[in-house]
C-alpha cells in the first residue's frame, strides 16, 4: 500500500464517517416518540427481516480524554439499578411492536464501558432480550470490554450468559499514551486475557487500536502493531482518532500535549496495513483486519459486506437495528432515531412514556439509494449501479442523476489508477483505502448543505 503525499495534503479535510446515511448531523428533533413507534411497526414489512439489538451502557469509572462516545462517570449503585430497570422496560415495550417471526441475529453491547457494571445487570438484560426476541441459532452477541475492568471470572460469566464475541478496547500498548489520554491500564496482561477468552470457547475476539493519539509516534505505534500481531486475535481494528473538541470539549485538554501530523498518521496506518497483511490478515473496509476464513472476508469477496453504527457486518446476518439505552440509535430501513443522551433524562422519559426519543430522520427513496451506493463504496470498494437500480425498481441513469454522478469529480483517483469506472460499475483500489471517505463524499449530494461538524478524513 503506497500513500500519495500530494493526495494526502489535498484530501485531509473534514467529512462524514458515513456510519449512517444521511449522517446523524441531519437528524431532527421534529421526529418524536410516535414517529418512532410507527417506524418500528413499518420495519416489520421492510428488509432486512433480521433483527439486530444494540444496548448502550453510558457509564465509565474514569472517562478517557479522547473518547467520542456518550458516557458519564460518578454513577451510584441505586442509579445504575434504575437505569437497568429502564432498559428492561424499554425492551419490553418496543419488542411488542416487532413481529415474533423475525429472527434476532446480532446483539451488541457498547458504551461507555459495559463491563464496568456488575455482571448481574448484564445477565438481567440478556435474559430479557432472550425472552422478548427469537434468537437465531447462529446469533452473535458481542460486548465491548475495557481490559482495566475485566477479570477472568467475568469472561466465564459472559460466556454463560450467551456472549460469543468480546472486543477489547486496547487503544495502545504504550502506558505513556494511555496515561496521556486518561485511560486506565489493563488489570491483567492482555496475553492472559486473550488466552482466557479462547479457553472459554468464544468464537470471536477483537482488539481495537487507535492511531493519531498524543505521544504516539510512528516508531512506538509500530511496537503496538507488532504486539497486536503476537496476540493472534481473529480481528484487529485500527481506528483513526477523531478530534472534534467543539462537540467533545474533553478532547481540548489533549491539545496541550499535541498530536501526530497527518503525514505521521498516514504512515502509522500504512505500516499497520503492511504489517497486518504480511502477518496473514486481510484488510476489511477502511479500518478492520481479519483472517482469510472470516465471514467478513468471504462477504467482501462477494460484495456483501455491510456497515452500521456498531461496525461491519455481512448482508446475510445484518438486521435492522433497534437501539436501547441512553443515546442509542435505531437504524431501520426507512428511519433513524436516537434516544436522549443524558442517563437521568432517559430513565425519566422511559418511566413516563416507555420511549425516550429526542431526534430522528425519515428517509425518502432517493436517500435510500444514495445510502446503498455509499455503503457499497465504504464497505466493498465497489458499486454496481445496475444492481442497485434493480433493487429500487429504477434504472442506472436515474441512479446517476440522483448522485449528481460525474467522472470529473474523481479525476485525481482515476488518473492515478486508484479508481476505475466502467459502464455501470465503480471499483476502487486498496491503495485508495486512506481516501475512501473522500471518495464517498463525492457520491453525497447532501454535502452541499454543509450541515454538521466532522473530523478530518485522515
């Protein structure tokens, strides 16, 4: 993978990450609880038919300065119990509008720090999910865990509750970097944690790394990459740090330390790509690496890789996402909705009316088409306009008109053979991975509206 320095300087600008389309910056507070229930009811007759559930635990004993998640600290045991009670009430209420014949294929716990709460609460919620939804025989239940709060006994309990994948938020193996971002160090060595997860029979283990953090250098991040390879996990994720202090004021403290340059960040990513692929991993999307026998890679080869707020998935197993908890986002075929972000307000709204919506968005047909195109570009580095036109009962010409499609927009990438346009298909080289958000932006007519604040693409 070779990074073009001229393109790096030109395209290192702010833009959406496209975990949804339209991005969450377009969500409106005019969308309310009644709209949400109607959207859930309508989702029963839309695709995908599978159900995905997201559980948000917005609590951290200690909040990292770099973190972009919705989280709170200083919670008490009675408050946490009220939060879990509200979660269960919300699950019971919303699930009654989801058809019983739909299969639950994915459950994802995020935060915050889900494993920092008592596991008896996790058991209560997972039991309620199993009671309210029909689990597929091949379901995946994953939880994001901080190694700072993970004991070996916790791994055993999570397996007993039905979890089959654990994602460890490592960020960096350099303690100086962890201290700089106010992140607690692991409770046990990562090697022993990974071994315990394997011994308990989990089918999947991820580790998450972040590049672009204060005190990271190309050299010391190389050591983190090497350590990640030694662990031999199923998947490795390398997130680019997104600095948006205007939205997340806590990030501003990191400016006193300073960040790697765009060139250094690009080199970190280039080195990670080179080292991981040489170690037998294959690149997925813009920041994931997995083994060649992983379902993600098999989906990628067939242009069937998908993506939502929770991360990558396959079109075979993905479901419409029903989010529960403060700040959680539901991603249905025709609408997005987000709960209130403050945990106390969430509890109050759930106890009053069973739902806690504060904003959302209803998609029209054109936006659904654009979403499919951008999703295919971001996940599969490929799009077939004819295939999408058949899905939406239209033609390729109309698809291109909706996108304002113009070869000239991609001249830089076409001239360098980083991108190919042939008839109704677009394919993108792996050497353009670092610029995939920039390429996706050229398929997005809404960018002209200049709504929202975004991080830089590199």
